[in-house]
């Protein structure tokens, strides 16, 4: 976390725009969520479908709940990253380089 904070401070020092910092903070977590969702959603669908098949009253579960959960996860990451951009923009850059 310390390295990321210093890297972001250097980017700000050299005049990076808010959208560039936002992309820098958001890119990796969004890819991790997408990769994890590609693996987890089919497994959850298969397990859930086989579990629901044992009940007397059958319930059909489509793909919509899985897509909504992926969307909510990505939205959470975007909100947290947006907050971090605002926080980084308001901090004093000199305090990040005092230890060096």
C-alpha cells in the first residue's frame, strides 16, 4: 500500500489527471473481479442447479442474479477507487516523500 501511495503521489506531482489516477487505482481490481467471476459463476450455477433439483418445488435460477452480483462488485470497486482519487487529490504530496 505504501508503494502505491508513493506511486500515486509521483503521478500527481508530474501532473496526472484525475481519470488517469482513477484508471491506475481501478484497473487491477476490476480485472481480478472479472477473472474470479468467470471462474466462480459457472461453478455456483452448477452447484445451485443441482441443489435446487432435489426439492419438490422446482425453482429456475437464471443468469441475472450472477450478472447483478458482478455488477455490484464492480460498482463497489469504482466507488472505492473514486473515493481514493478524491482522498489522494486532497493530501499533501510532500508528506509522502518525507521518508526518502
